[in-house]
């Protein structure tokens, strides 16, 4: 057995990986050049033709649990690139690409004239990637053509794709093919065994391997005006954990029904502006696409494509802000936290009811309105919000001594070290600006060091360490991050601004010109 071809393949893999991953992915204006579909922890990020064929320029690929299980996927018709007509991934879980053909040659003779074929690629993700390719012959005579697919998997983690260099790499195994199935495998540095299983609905006529790339070819004969289908699935596996088996039509039906249920359970807003209505409906679908089932629970991922993961604060804030639209994400977050719904509609954990004391200042009628609105929002998800209205000094005394769970609050500062001192230093607890009464000697030392450090780089390192400690210990969480209006032009009049941390109010504002 000659080991030289394997060494050459490994060397080529290392070179390709350097070219593909060495520079960060440029994300400027990619939305107009790419298609993204997602369901659960799996998403596909392709070009407008449906291909994964741009190296490291866009970071295209099929990703599952933060790993790229398919890095190259290209379709050709008789050795030529089809011509794009239109494409869309508006549905979130499903995309389509409509293509036509250039002139297809048999030697020097045009065998199939340009724009006489329609090639449609339909894709959906439901446990795995489903693709159905439909080819329709619009010629009044029979034709013959070849439909070719080239595939490869680099199993790069998402941080590598985004430009983070790794000192050590384990090259993927050489792909294998048997019958209608192609398998790519890799054992990562974490010891997990990852496999990409590509399964065609029928066995290809030829399968060729070149290094770590596989090319499967189908020889097709279409009668006049005939339509034929080629189906395939791509399943990403971690330690051979298979998803539930389902056919293409069943998978699409399940997804469509899930989206319809999401929209039906959400607040419906209808206006006389059709464009605005479409924008609202698209926003609802996008939120459903972000919704991710993880280990039996569900959270809102931070974003597609690069942030399909749990960002605790993002998930909680999004769930809170969605209460008036769809309370289901908030319910799921509380379920995951172990708070079970009690018989009176209030959640219970360890014998303790989920009661939130909400302090507000009674001298401001707008605050009373807003707190009552929040109380009504929280009740359907099982949170009992108790409104505690106090005037002036009594309010500040209550929140500074830690009687509150939630309050309206603001602090300003231009220096991050100053803000850490205001919010988290023990000297400001027990009646000062540290309203969580958080006391931690290590944090105090860090904050004192930040204040004394003159070296900008060392100061940044200390700031990062202190901020990470706040996150790790979950000292506090802002439910909203409201903008503050510091100034406005004289053309705007009657703007009411609450400097206690609320949004500026424009209810009665007027624009002079």
C-alpha cells in the first residue's frame, strides 16, 4: 500500500485550511449574496445559487452544533454552471433556487440550447438537510445530460471559520462511498467522532474521489417536456446520534405546520400598509427561526448564521420583550430554569412561589401605567409581579437597601472602571449605588487595581477579568437597555424625558418644520 497519496491529501488539506480559515470572514453586505436556513442547531449558509464554493470569503457551509459538516457542495449540469434566475430563503426553514442552463455541448455541437431547462433546488432542514432537485425539459425533443455534485467536509469549528487560528489540526479521514451513500468522518481534538452522511435517493452512475472531495454524477435522459427529480439528504452526526427518519414531504409539512402554529399563537397586527404587514410577518418568521430546541428545552438563539447558540442575556431579554407578541419563549426559559406552573397560575420552585417585588415612584403617573402593563404581561407566564409604589425618599431607601427585585434604574459614566465601582464595589453597598448589595473581596481588589493602573493594555486586561466575573456570578441582569435622549434640536418641541432611566416619551412631541 502506497502512503504517498494520503500524505499528499493531508498536506493539501492543511494548505486549503490555511487559505480558507486564515482570514476572518467578511460579513459586510453578505445578506444580499447568501441564503441562510435554520432549524434547531443546524443551519445552512450558501451562495445564491445554492452552492458552498467560496472558500473563506463568506464562511459558507452546513453547520451543526458549532461545527461545519459540509464545506464544499457544488452542482453542475453537464460540466457547466447553471445560470441563476431567482432564489429565496424567506421562509427561514426552507429555500429555493431557480436556475436555467447555458448551452450544453456534445463535443463541438450544441446538444441542449440555452434556457431550455428549468432546474429548481428546494431545501429544508429538519434533523438533516433535505434537497430535491427538479429538472424540467422544455425542448420538444428528448435530451441527455449529466447532473454532477461535488462535496467535501473540513469539520472546522465555527471559531476557526471566523478567523481564529488553531495550533493543532487533525485532518478528516478520507471519504468513503458505497451504493447511494457517501460518508465523511473526523475525530476532533475533543475526542468526539463526527460524520457527514450524504445519501442520494438513487445510486449515482459514477462516484469519483479526488483527495478529500467526492464527485457524484447522474446520467439523465429526459423526453420532450419531461420532468425528473433527484433527491438527497445530508445528515450531520456527532457520535452517530441519528435524527428521526422522515421523507422530504413529511419533513416540510412538519416545519410548515410548526411555523403556522407559531404565527397563530402570536399577536396579529394588521395595518392598511401591505409592505408594513409583510415586514411584521417576516419578523415573526425570523423569530421562529431563531427559536432553537436544545436538550429537550427551547431558547432564542442570538442570530443567524454566526450566533446560533445560547447567549443567556440575549435569550432572556428577547423572551421578555416578546411577551406581548408570543409568551411561549419566556415560558420555556422558566421551564428550563426549573420553575413549574402552580395550581394558581404562579410558578413554584422548591416550595417558593415566583413573586417579583417591583418598586416605582408614585409621583410619576406614567410609571404607574407602565408597571401595571408589565404586571399584566408577566402573569400569563406564571410570574406574580407585586407593585410597590413609594414616594421620593421612601423609594430610594427601599431600593438602596435591597428590598426590590426589579426597579427602574439608571447610571451614567464614560469610564468602564468607574461604572464597575458604582455598581459592584462593596463600598457602595448597603445604601449606595451598589443596589444589589454585592460584596466580594476579589472584585473590590480588581476594581481598585483598575483605578490605579496606568498602563492601557494592563487596564484592559483587568477590566475584562472584572467584567467576566460579573457575568460568571450573574450579579444582575438588565431587562432592557433603554436609550437616553440627552439633547434635541429646537425643531422638536414638548419632548418629555424621564431621567430616572425610562425611554424618552414622544406622545405629545411636535416637529416644527
